[in-house]
């Protein structure tokens, strides 16, 4: 094991998806604990950079623009120049692909740590074996295991943390005031899921739960989603008869994070917003269909999960092979609403 005092700068290659980026945050925190004097920089694609902003464990962020200036082989070598001039002592690769190891290798980073997979073992100085044990645990431990291999003393119960600045908090409050709901409770939902329809609960279910909670607690529902979620959000919005705001495509990720923190409760599929909400400490109810809450469930003290418990689930498919999506359609709105109300009363699974 190396003298940790000799590791002054570390480059962390972040995962490419929002949920995965949130899940890796406990490993990032543990890495800082292992090398408290090191300056840590994250290399990340633009869509996940907001996850790492304001993080006290980080000293910098490098954007990996693989669709622009870093695209193709020429672009990779342009990125090599940007990375090399920083003189990193170590690269820790949370992202799995060959590309992550290739960039660290051609950038001349002397210590390169990551999983021995995707034909990249020879590019690593410390290849970490993907064991059957780590595959069976929550994905947070997949990232934590890399840091444990470096001698990190990581928490057995990982809890991601997101950090909202005072300016962002003030923006969220101003947004609500501008929409005449500054003093009114707000609840929320994210009916989309980029993985596919086998992760999306019904629009009827979301609308019913939001309507029930709105009536009971006098709350205004906010519907969250990106541009790709426009149809899913519109289907929910069209079924809610009381006042609500469809935010789909209206806010950037940091603005969404600031608003998520103000919610009384959040209803969601297994998705990036689910992980964001849980990491903010917002009471979060997650509906799971084709995926496994044991592997990718929300990490937080105020969380609850709803599953149908069907024999064919989890199948991890994007589209139901049987065409019935029973793992989702059989979940009733009353069940989800009861979980939400339990969280509002201080009870949860987290």
C-alpha cells in the first residue's frame, strides 16, 4: 500500500448517469477520508456535473465533453493534455468503461485504480476484482469497494449527500413565491424514467396519489422531469384537477435539486430524481418494477419502497417481455399514498 502522504492530487472518473453519480457520493466522501490532504477533482460528463457542485470533498470539476471538443480519438488526446497538465498522482475510476482507463493511462497518471473489466486490466496499476459478493449488494458498495481496496474506512450504511448553496435555496423560495405558493406546502413527483417503460408506474397512479395528498395536506403538487419525460409528465398533469405546476423541461438540474429539497414528500420511479431526493433528505416513496430496490433503492433516512412482489420481478428488462407490466400496474395508488403519509408522519424504510 502506498504512503498516502505522497498522494497529493486525485482524479475521479464519475459515472455517466445521474442516479449512479449520486450513488457514488459515499465512495467519494470515503476517498477524501482516506486521503484528507489530497486535492480531488472529478472528471464528469456535463449531465452529471450538477451532482458534484458545492461538494466540500472536491477541489475541482473537469467537464468531459465527449460529444464536442473531446469527441473521437483526437478529442481524447485533447482531453489528455488538459488532464496531464494537472499532474494527478492517482486516478480512481468509478466509471466502468474501457475509455475511463484509457484516458487515465494516456494522461500519464501513475496510479490507476478501478475494476478489472471491459478489457482494461492492463491499463490499470491496481485492478480491482468484481466479486460475486459485491454484485449482490447495493450499488453504493460497488463504488465503496474500490476505496476499501485503497484502505479506506467506509461506512457500512452509505448515505449520499447533496449540497444546496444559499443562493440556490433563495432561488427556490423566490420561485415558489413568484408562483404564489411561498407559504403553501409543496409535494412532488417524477413520473419519468430514462431506462424504459418497465420502470414507469402508471400516470393514473401518480395523479391519484398527488391529488389525495394535495387534498389532505393542502399542498400544491410539482411535477418534475426533463425534456425526454414530457409525455409522462403531461399524462399525469392532465389527470390532476386541482392546482399544480408541471415543471417538465422548465428547470435545470441544480434548480430541480433546490426545489426537491423543499418538498414535504416525493413520489418517484427508480430514477435519477429518486436518488437526488433521497440524498437531500426529502421524504421519498419509490415505486419499483423491473429493477431491484436491494441493488439500486433510495439511500436515505426518510425513504420507502413499493413493489408488487411478482415472481418475474426483478427482470431488469427495459420492456416487459410478457407485455403486461404487471409489476407496475398491480400497484395501487392507495398503497403508495399510505407509504407517503407514513413518511409524513415520521415513519420510513430508510
